[in-house]
C-alpha cells in the first residue's frame, strides 16, 4: 500500500513538471519561430485574422512533438533533484526501497510518453502539416497557379489493392509537362503486368500524352518482359489535371509512416536516392523514444547533490538537450549523405543516450 502511494506521488510530481516543460519549451519555440512567420505573413501578404489563427493552431503539433523529450528530461531532473534536496530519497532508501523501485514511476511515464508521441507523430502531425501548408499556400500567399514538383507519384487504388502507379521524375510548371515517366499496371495479386516508360508527357485538351516511350508486357510466371513495343505518342490514362496532380503531392513531413514506406519503395524501384526519406521515416520513432531515454538519464542525474535546485536542473537539461540534438543533426547528415545506413545514423543519439543512462543508473544504484 505504501509503495503504491509512493508511486502515485512520484508519478504525479514528474507528470506535473513534464506538462510545465511542454508549455515552457513550446512557448520558446513559438516565440522564436512561429510568431516571426505570422508577422511576416501579415506584413507581406496582409493575412487575415482567421488565416493567422489557423496557422497558429495547425503549427502547434510539429512544435509540441519536439518538446516531449526535452520536457521529460526537465521533469526527471527537477523532480528527483527536489526529492533529493528535501531528503525524501534518503527517507525512502532508509525504508528499504531500492533506487530502481524509486525510479520506476518516472521510467513508466517516459515509456508512456514515448509510445504516445509515436502515435501523435503518426496520426496528428502529418495531417496538421498538410493543413498548415494549404492555408499558407492558398489562403495567405494566394497562389492559384501550379508550381514545379519533383518525384510526382500518382496511385489508383481499388478495394485496397493497387491498380495503377504512375511515377514522374519532375513536373515542370513552365512547360506543363511530366518528365521521366514510368507507369505500372498491377493484377489482382499485386504483381506488375504492364509497364510503360516515356521521356515526357504534355497536357493538351484535358489529356496527358506521352512521347518517345516503350511498352512492356510482363510474364505472369517468370516476372520478365514477354515483349516490348516502342511508341512515339501514347495517351497516359490519368484524369487529374496539373493542379490536381501537384496538390496530391506531399512533403515528407506530411506523410504518415505507412505512406513514407510506400513512397520509399516506389522511388527505390525507379533507382532514386531515398536516404532523406528513410532518415525521416526512422526519426518518426527515434525522436519520440528519446523521452524514455531522457528519463533514464534524468533520474540519476537529478539525485546528484549539485542538482537540488530548479535552476540547476533547468540548466543541466539545456546542456543535455544541446548535446542530444547536436548528435541528431550529425546523424541526419550522415544518413542523407549515405555514409552510414539511415537506420543506424538516426539512432546514434539514442544509442549514446541509452549507454549513458544505464551507466548513470548503475552508478546511482550502488
């Protein structure tokens, strides 16, 4: 019974400080970034109050997701620093309660926050980023024209099965052409049965026409080309106009993990470098999981004699956060350059954090 009361007490203290951290760090990000953008939209484009309110709200999820790990570190440092400074940790240990048992509520909260952040990053942030982009581009900047776009992907899906996939290396807004086109038709088992490649396609009279291409029919048994035919012109069977095509395209930060994986597979099939997309995909898990890792680091550090004040805890959290995000930036650069596999590169700061966390916990347990 006493252990349950203790668990609730520590859990509540960490949770309240965690929520404070989210508000504090979010305010810093908003003040240093979002408000400057809003001011720019008002002065440069005369953005309405309604549009400004929309982008403020829609911009919050991508800010908040980055504050979860920071807030968890701050919460554990300050809470355990306070408990240690008030001799509450000493009293707990004198009752025979081990360090690992004292730390458990904070680690459980860190795990819950990490899992919740992964879900938040998957279901809320991409949607908010897409809505934010549309408000800025169409409502505030008033862009009614169509912009050029690289790596255009169009899919026809029926009853959950891919029917047709069209990939274009580039949509050129000036010439209204799709360049470097590959179209694949699939059977009911999801196998490629028909492929058409073309140098480019232009849009005239509401029809996309491909030029200078090849048609391949793929064998059902062997998965190889049965025969091929060259063509000078061929209708591209898609109904979307240029504006619809461009609006369907999303930036990596607007895609869910499932959509990112699908886009990576499509682009790999076209021999396009996908390091940037893979780094984005793996960070969707690695950054949220930093909440648990920061809890591992923050609990033992908070018990150090010099960490018994709120100001010291806040200062220490800033230093650790700086080191973590410096490692994350380095890992991102290594992933995108191809120097290290993206999966390994983006997990470098977390691996370092796990090693440091277990070392500190083992030291504090003695």
